[in-house]
C-alpha cells in the first residue's frame, strides 16, 4: 500500500478516535441534567446554546472525516462506468487495428486476452483484494509519458537551436 495513502488513512482514524473520545453525548447529557435543576432562564439558555454548538461542531467534524475517507477511497477505486468505458475502448482498438491489418494473430490474441481481463467482475474482485490500478498502472504510465514528452522537448531544442560560436572581442 502506498505510504501516503496509509498515512492519510491513519490520520483520519486518529481524528475519528479523537472525536469519539471527546464524548459529546456525555457532555450533552450532563448539561441537560444540570439544566433541569437550574432556575435561571439565562443560564438554561446558555447551556442549550453550548449543547447545540457542540453538536454542530461534532457534526461538521464527522462530515469532514467522512469526506476525507471518501476522497481516499476514490483515489484507489475504479467505478463500473469507468471499467465499461475501458472495456469498450480496448474492444474498439482491437477492431480498428484488425480492420487495417496492423495487428498479427499473436498480438490480436494478446489484446483479446487483455480485453477479457477487463471485465467488471475481474477488476472489482482484484480491487477487493487490494489491487490499486491507479498506482500500479496510472502512476507509471504518467511518469513514462512525462519522460517521453521531456525527451522530445530536449531533442527538439537541440535540433532547432542554432549553434553559437564562442566570440571573444
């Protein structure tokens, strides 16, 4: 598992534990119980305002933690729609390359095997087992593309820039 992913999940777990340890429910119960014996309406009003503010604060923290967990999950999940799109794209690629005669039989069999692997059942099962497609495939592919683009930029600069002779006066 990616260390940054593990760290983010650990931080969220710590936040959740901290929130649970605060014990807002106990605080609310104690304040309500104390308010029952109170005769001053202003004190009762202040106690209820504190209770409401504490509950709102705890709710905001719970929503923040839930959204962060969701964000971390989305980093490693592929939706059914994305899988279907990927499957359809590979299918079209095989059809196109076969139609123009750019793919030999062995390559076509390889692509077809890959296409069969890219099914909702297979990919979801692999995800459930902990496979992270975005880290395993997406990140290396991104790095490869970045390196290729950088090398193209470097080679085109060398070719297009005129050589300047060292001129001394």
